[in-house]
C-alpha cells in the first residue's frame, strides 16, 4: 500500500496561496503572490526537490491543476521533468478534457484515496480544498508543511472554519533551514482528547 503526501508551502499565519509567482493566484485580491522565493535558500529548495524526485504520481485539486497545467508542461530541468513524466490526477466534477498530457480526472476524494493501491508515493501541492476533503475521508497519509518566517495577513488558509478535529504526530524529525524555514512532516494520530490542566 502506497501513501498520499500533501506538500504545502505555508506562512506563519497559515497562508498557502500563490507561493510561486506574482500572478499565480490573485483570487480575492491576493497581493503577495511569489512570497516563497525571498525566504528560500539552497537547502530548503534541495529538500523540496528531493521529495519531488520520490513521487511516482501527482494528485491535484482543480484550481492548482489549472495553475500547474499552464506552466509546467513548458518547463524542463529536474522538477519540470519529474512533473511531466509521472501520471497526473485531478479531482474535479467539471473538467472533461484535461490539457496536460498524462492526466486522468477523478470524481472525488474516495477515488483519489484508491491511488495508494497502485502507486508508492502520490504527491500533492497546494490544493487546500482537496487536502481538506482527503482528511475528511481519512485517506491523506502525510502532511508535509514547509513553514516560512513571514506573515501576510490575507490569503487562503488550509485550517479554517470546518476543519475536522484531529491529532497529528511527527512522522519525520523536523528540519530547519538557513533563512528560517522549517520542514514538518505529520501523519494522523487519531481524534482530539481534552484534559484540564493541573490545578484548574
């Protein structure tokens, strides 16, 4: 059985929108597209590339798929080569003719979960709506967050109202990088327990 790994580039205030470019996703007037590179360094970028090198399938939500499909088919190099080489899957109820070669449309999170029966490491990027659906269906195996040392005060957040209550545990030791980013890899550990602090 394989695993589904969600990779998310996130600010200290939980924003994951448009890390890669100024015009990547300007929805709701987002003004900080391209925030990731100034707080990146060679070590954190190598860590990201190593993860991409391990994947043998790519899973995306519709919004992120449209962003990736407009850019990555025209790129080469290690990352472009990997993304163009692996089978791609997009969860969508409306897309019928995906333009990125090697793409299959899936109807829902349950169908995405079944990819673990066929592939060793299915990787996701962005796709916050889909991540929440996979968590709800309990088919997301790992959540890898690169946490960057900045706050934006606006933008899409993964954990917002409606997030399922859950506990997570570190699946790998945390890593820190020269410009202050931290890599955290979590897996689900069950529900949420409550307890009073001693003396209260």
